[in-house]
């Protein structure tokens, strides 16, 4: 009996250790570090908000700026990938809340596309058009790009992308794979026109991808390119300064494919199984102020770790309750008395201090919570975005369908350059192995040229 694509990939993942030993390619697999730069937006001028005293709007003023400004919803962090032959370098958000690679096409005339770098499929000798998500690549080869091609529209929490399918070589530094992706022919202004990145590199589970062949992580695993079938995410804590409004500076985070970097977190890792494959989604027992449960999850809650979201988000009904109970003052007068905000995941409480979930600036205090109603069957969901990811190191294990997390070390810094390694990084969470050495390659050189633009 023929295996389904999903079953075949699952079997491949399960057999990777045995295949490595028998076929001898285990020594060729390693890890790849992708530095993340941060385009930090200016704090909102919340002092301009005027509402009747005692009203819900008065309490909500500290987050209403975020609710109105949809471009603030998307992540401030981006890395570099190259696509095609010769390489075309693009900035992308490495997004655990999306399943596909999506980049703007030169055929897209929308402002959200023209204000960014765009991918030119005709300029790549290795690019092939795809008729549909389920079609064989040969269905359009030979006859050129004049044949009918299905279009797809992908909806996000605050916008949408419409595009067609393409196949080409996609590289992170010197680690490359060939897979299908979406080239956008139209993008909504919100949130993409002012986004700091050109496109999206989806790192969600393949259930959120158009088809198995669109899953970047699964493509790396089935090609035997990674030491381990997982990736890890580190975001530095807020330091202000040179990254405000797009100052490139040094990297402010890292996505490490194939391993974990133990020096960046306080071991040990806690693990939870993925409850509903698609998002990196886990069961959440409750929220808390300090150690006091709020009783908001009597019917059960779900939470997803999302590197593509700049805020903490959740169902509007529950976010309204949190806003009312927190009562953050616009002028920051009660900042020092605000409680820690906790998320009970399994036996662990992930705690955020007021400085983690409130954006405090000379202009006032803005609460980093946003109402976002994700419909069933994926939702409703709490979205654990950048504020939590700056406090906790997270690991996304594709092989075992689980998420790991541990408090990030307070003064830890992101690696300065992209690097790749044959072998693995030291980690008592797995096994002690060799430290990787930085690697300079043509993609790194092109990335530096792109940074200088």
C-alpha cells in the first residue's frame, strides 16, 4: 500500500537515526544559525488618547494604539534567505505561526510589494512554475509560464496575501533545499506595507502549509541536512538604543536549525506535547497574576508560540477581562504596583514582569496585549509572541511533536554572524558535542550587500 505524503515524511523522520548509521550520511548533517535583526518601532504616543474617566476605553487606552495600528502586530525581527540561481537575497520573518514561504513577486504592483525587495522568477535559472499546490512541477515546464496557474489567498490575523506557486532553491547561509513556495501577486497594506521584512519563512507544522512539499522544516529533515529534527529561537531582552527605527546594528536574536544553544538559557528545558498539529500549540491551564490563578480557562485554553507576532494576543473576551483587571495607567502612575502576568503551561508557570508586557516610554505606558479571535478548529488561541519569547528560550521539536522552553539567560547575546556546523552544539539537554565554527559563503556576502542598501 502506498504511503501518504504525511505518512512518508513521518516514517522518514522516525528512521533518520537508523538511515544515518546505515547510509553513512550522519556525519554530513549539522546545524545552521540564522541571526535575527530587529527593526524596533517608536513607542506609541499614548498620551494623546482621551476617553471619559472610568470607561472601558480609558483603561484600554494603553493598548488601543496597537489595536488600531495593525502593522504593529507583526514581528520586529527578521533574518536573510536567498532564493534562486543566481541568489536573490530577501529579508524574511522566520514565523512559527505560518506554514509557507511567501515572498513578493516582481509581478506584484501593490504598495506592500513595491516598498520591499521582490523575487524575480524569470531571473532564476532554477525556478519552475507550479500549476497548483498538488500539481507536479512538470505540468508547467516546457510550455513556459503561459499556462493557467491556480492562485491562492492566505489570510493572517490582520491582512492577506494572494499569489501563485513556484519551486526553486532556497538557502539559509550555505544550507540549501529545493521546495515549493508562494510568490505574492498582491498583498494588503496592513500589515505588510510597513513591515521590516520582505516576506515570510513559515516554520509552523506542515498542516498549515499548502502541501507537504511547501514545508521548509520537513524539507530540511527529509534531505538529511540537520543533526536533529528541531530548531530553537532566542530573542534578546530589550536594550533600547541602536536598533530603534531600523538601525541594523548587531543581531538581536537567533534561529538555530538542528540544535539548541545551551549557553543562552537556564537549563533544564521543560517540554509539552503539541496538542493540535499546525501551530506550535500546547494546552494552557490558566493565566495568573503572580501566583494567583485567574480562572479564565475553566473550559480549557490553548496557546501557540508565535515568532511572527510582536505582541501577546488572545480571544477578545478574555483580553478585555485582562485589560480591565490590570488597569494599566496611561501615565504609568501604577506601573510599580502592576503584577507579574503568568501563563500556566503544564507544571510550569511562565512569568512576565510589567516591564515585559508593558511598553514604557517617555510618551506613556502601552499594554502589549491585542484582541485576536482565531476561529475554530484552530482557535480560539492565546498567541505567545515576542514579549514572552524575549524572556524564554524556545525549542520546536518536529521529530517528537513537542515544544521546549526555559528562561533565557539575563545577559545573553545573540551570535554575531551566520554560522553552520557539521556535528552539533554542546547541550546537556541532548548530548555534548562539538562547537560549530562560523562559515562565510556567497550568501553571507550577498546578505551583507543587502544590509548595506
